[in-house]
C-alpha cells in the first residue's frame, strides 16, 4: 500500500519535496526518504529512486544504470 498525506491508500502520490543522497553502493540507503528522492552511488554511478513507501519504509528501485 502506498501512503498518502494522512496514510490513506493512494495510486497517485504528490511529490512535495525531493531529497538527493550521495554514497557508495555498500552504504545503507535512508529508510525515511520521501517518494521521488534519489540516491547516486559514487562507485557504480547507478541512480536509485524511492518509488513508494511500504509500511513507512522507502522502497528504492534502480532508476538509471551506469552507461
């Protein structure tokens, strides 16, 4: 279930604040990051994005692989 403004179930999520993180692939990605936030891995050059939050925890997915 995706969490909305007050925790209600939603299919569309309004992105009101995007955070950008930088770290290595061995670093733990923030679990409290907002939907739409990005994490750039300096060692692999991969970029991850928070697609949704499940039970309040960020679900990071690969947005762009190193080219």
